[in-house]
C-alpha cells in the first residue's frame, strides 16, 4: 500500500500535460474557467482532438479501442484536464451508450455506432426520464409496438411517448431510449433499449429553461416514430439490464473530484482578491478560511474513496452499488463549491448577465469577471443531487444493496 | 406580552394580500421582469393611491397611517409571498427611514413625496471593495462653497433604475474604514455627473453601478449630521434587515407550501412522494425553519427602538437565523420538487433565487455572526 506515483506514472503525467498544452484548441481557452456557455462546436472541437489521439475514451477496454490506461493513469488524466481547465467531454456517447453498445450490442451494431461515437460524428442524448418516471424510472410509459411494414416487408417498432430532462437534445443526432415493449410484464421486465435517429419523422424537441436561464434540457416528444428493429440493443424486454449497467457507469464518473479541486482553487484565488469587512483579504477571514478548509478535507475524503473504488475496479470488480457513495458525496461537494464561490462574490453575485453584453463592449464593467456566473452556477448545480438517480434514491440503493437492510 | 396584530394592521395585510392575489400572479411578475423597464410603475401608483401602503410606517403628523416597523414587517412579508419587485424596501423602509430620523428641514415634504409615490429612492451604500462594512467608503463628499461635490463608485444599487433620488453614503472626513467622517446625502438622480449602468439581477430585480463624477449637490442634500452619519446608517440598515427578514419569511412560507402541495400530488413507486419518511422529515425541518425565522423576525422588529447595542444584537441574530433558513428551505424545496424545481417555469425556483439573495443582502451569515459575537460576547467580557 502506498500513495506514490511510479516513475511510469510520472512520465505519463508529463506526456498528457504536454499534449494538452500543445493541442487544446485556442478557441476554447479560458471558456471553462469563465463558466461561459458552450456551443456544440466547442464540445466537438476538443472531442475530435482527443479522438484523433485515441484518448477520448479513457475507460474503454483496448479491445474496443480504448487507450488501455490503468486506473491511476485515468486519475492523472482527470487531474491534468481539470488543472488545464479543459472543457468536459459529453458523457452520453463515451460514458453511457458506448459501453452499453460494446457490452450488449451485436457486431453489426458495434460497427455501425462505435466509430462514429468515438470520432464525434454522432452526438447522443439520453431518453430515460419521463414526466411520470423520474426516481421511479421503471414506471416509464413510452411504448414501442412491433409491426411489419407492408411497403418493405421489414420489422419496425412504432414508438409513442414523451421523454424529459433530455440534456443537449437540441444538438443530438441520436437518442438512446428506454421504451416499454411488453405492457403486461412486471414493470422492469417489459422494457427494451432502443437507438433512435433524431431525424426520424414524429420527433419534436422542446426546450426547458432552467433556474440560471440555461437551455440545457429538453422535452422530447415521440409520435408514431418508426424505428427499425435492428436498432434495439440486446434482447427485447431485457432493456432494464442495459439501463442498470449504464446507471452504474454514470454514477462512477459523477464524483467530479478533479473539477471540484479546480473549483476550490478558483475560490482561493477569488478570496485573495476579494476583501473582507476589515479590509484584509477574504482568505484571511477566519470564518471563510474555515469553510475552505472543511471543503478541502471533505473533498480529500471523497478523492481517496474514489481512488479505492478505481483500484477495486481495475482489480476486476465492475462499478458496484458503492459508486452511489461517490454520487452522493461528489454532488454535495460540487454544490458546496458553488455556494462558497457565490459567498465570496459578495454584492457582485447579484447581477445577471444572460443576454447581456459583457465582453468587447466599451461600457463600464459590472464587478469582477469571476463573479459573473457564481449565482447561476449555484442555482444550476442544485440539479446534481436530483439527476442520475436522486441522492435519496442513492441512499436507498446503499441501504438495500450494500447494507442489506 | 402580546403577539397579536391590531385591527388596522390586519386590515393592512388583507388589503395588500388581496391586491397581490388579484394583480400579482406569477405570470404577471414574469412579464414585468422581462419588460424593458423591469417593473410596474402603475402598481407603484396603486400602492400609493389605491392601497395607501406607502404611508404605512409613518406617523400621522408626517402624513402617514400612524404605523411603525411592524407595518413594514407586514408589508414586506406579503411582498415576499408574491415576490414583489417594486422598491418598497429602498423607498419606504430606507429612504423614508433616513428622512424620518434626520431632522431635515424638508423631511415632511420629502416623506409626503414618498407616500404619494412621486419620490422613489434607492440606497447607494455598497462599494466594490467594502463587502458588508458600512463604513468602508472611498466615495467622498468635499465641501464646495455652500454645498458638496461627490466622487466615487457605488456597487449594485438595487432599484436605482427606477429611482428619482439616491440615498448616498460618503466620506466628508476620516479614513477609509473609520467610524467618524461618514455622512448621508439625498441626491437627485438627475444631477449632472451621475453615470449609471443598469442591469437585471438574478432574482428578477434591477440594479445599477452608480458613478459620481464631480457631482455638485446643495447643502440641504445632507441628511443628519455631517461626519456623524454612521449611527443613523446602522439604525436604518437594521430596520431594512428586519424588513428583509420578513420578506424572507414570506418567501420561505410559499416554498414550504408549494413543496407540500407538490409532494402530495407527485406519485412515484405507486404512491405520493409525501408518504416517504425521508421527505416528510425534510418538510418538517422546513416548517421548523420557517417558524423559527418568523419568531426571530418578530423579536428583531420589536427591538428596533431599543438601544443601538440591543437593537443591533437582535437584528444580527435574526439575520443569522433567516440566512441559514433561506438556504435550508430553498435547497430542500428544489430537491423535493426534483427536476421540476430546476425549471424556470415553476414559481418555486424564483422564490429560491430571491431567498438566496436575501442570504447575502446587508451581510452574510458570517458577517452577522461576527457582529453578534462582538456585541454579545466581546463587549460583555
């Protein structure tokens, strides 16, 4: 047992650090740090650079085109990306549907979808939640009825229903959906996992505007959407197996340790510029300093819990229900980072900048740039204890699956 | 001991509540927030003329309804329930508060203007460097002939875009954070040399950065005693804090109500989510927070006329309670609403945003804990 990086790990760190420095697109520099809203092309720009290098999918096995990194190397990669403020890679293809396809898909499905997913030619979105199926996901109602089209003699599903909270669906080329294929089975047993081209007639995407004014999530309406049967992953009525597999993967990436570290670093920077009531820097304020210290300690506990989980995974255990711990603590830390940033911003947490000129105009500035998105970020990050299985659900999972209660 | 409201006070609450019920729906407010001006000047006129509430906390000699801080509490609690944008706090509580205690020769006329809805004031006190220290002022007012010349930059002046006048804190002497040398001025916003940059705030209000560039103001712009304004500022700010505590209570009460209602109708796992004990306990804790906050708001409001020491201690204690409760109740309300709580479409998120701003307004929890510690522990030692 030791905490040191091996010489190989240190060499790896130097290599990825140099790569990021040399290849991170200039157009994106600083965007993550400023909390600027990103366009589809921004996400794809970095995705494509990494795909060309073979690093876009660190967790995939080499047999599926992954880089074959150890858990330590993946940890280092996350740290270096956060330290350089790179933008994130959209998780829907790489972390979610990709592993489902290479685990449960046919050779034809893997060939059809994985290369395009890796190189960024398919932007995926996730069709899980429905208005009546949130925490209780298995109660979903979107139905898919099988029929043969007399025009071509082929089998299709006719899909009808509504999905919601669909992140970035406005950009998506494809959606992976849980649909009910057997209305008479027990609720978890009649579900199938379907891939649907977003250009199929009958799909309507409507924006949902969230608290900070963002358009991140959408409603996706499906009306008589015709989906070829070969777009179903795994067996009919066995989609819940794929869903559970995917949720466990989603949770394991959700701790966000490296990003939270960077967030705390930003707070420390802010607090050396901002002054307290006595004219000393805010970081010298004992109450504020104490909160930063507590947050760092909680983050350290989370980090070492994640490292233990990663080590167990690389020893051959897949992500288990323990990953719920990472989801709960990870999101709590992320939320506290934004709380503390808003607190540090003081009066300048109040101005609202959406749709407002901030750069390039010659008007007088409204407070320091670092304060601009502190309140919207605080509001926005409340979602993290709700999505991906609310933290209440995660505690239920731990109670049942880990503690046996 | 009596926690009952008088008949007049109950009537004030009912009149305002029923006006807001009829005219201040969530959709109406949303339209105001998105409009070019950001508020309803016609509602302000209605507050003055139809409801007469702008005179609520002023004595009858001043043309008011003969009320006090309790009336401000009642009005602000109702404002909190409807998320009222119009500047009762900046104008009646703060502008009116300064004038009421100033002994200014024209105080009666100016208060008459406030009651009538013609004078609207915004409080230009915060500065970019000063955080919550009311004496941390770089803005200066230099004697010039019979009047003064103002120079400086005031940060996030709430309601300034709608104001006819600004209440400005400035140094007529002393060093940057010194208690003495602070003065208060009532400045016509149309004065030459005032430059503003207006913007919306995250909780649906409007504010400005205000720059004074050699602004000449007359001698009678001075409110109170030159160089000895800080005690008056502290008194009025304490009254303003008590008022936003009441507003916070109103907003929290609505978040709690909305959450109970949502939890009762939202079904998951074949039952209303209100049946889950983990959520029941959270909703009970929300309730306890609202009740404790109301108690502290009463306590602080009833102690506003005590000695400066006792008043400040009471107000800071209340602000600590309200700041913490706004955070707890707001976060719990969003969490229990799930994804719906994250949407711009539901009112609950807008209450949460206002409650979040109340947390920091006129001093964070840390600021008021420190002030309380100083008044309660350090000064007793």
